[in-house]
C-alpha cells in the first residue's frame, strides 16, 4: 500500500476547465480532497468516470476526479 495517492483533478467552473495533478494521503475521501482544495461541498458535484461521488467515497491512486460547479437559482 502506498502512503501517497496521485490523482488528476479537473475543476470545471462552467466557463473553463483547470487540470491539476495532486497528491493525497492514502485512504483520502472526497471530503478531504475538497477541504484540501478549499472548495465548499454545497457548491459542487464530484464525479469519477461519470459517476457522482458522495463525501465518503474513497479516492484511489490514478483516479481522474472532476469537480463541477452547480447552478442554483430561483
């Protein structure tokens, strides 16, 4: 088991995409990723391979994680 996960994070803010290579502690989950990036959970959807993830989904080495801003209005 590795001590570090290496992932690619894609941040999609509806106008552009930013790709980053990140390192996380082994066993990290979605909540820890968002906290590390300073992203508010209620403002985004997080997916892996087209599947929406919840806060407690574990991130695996080599994952491509997409973080998409959500639109809300009234």
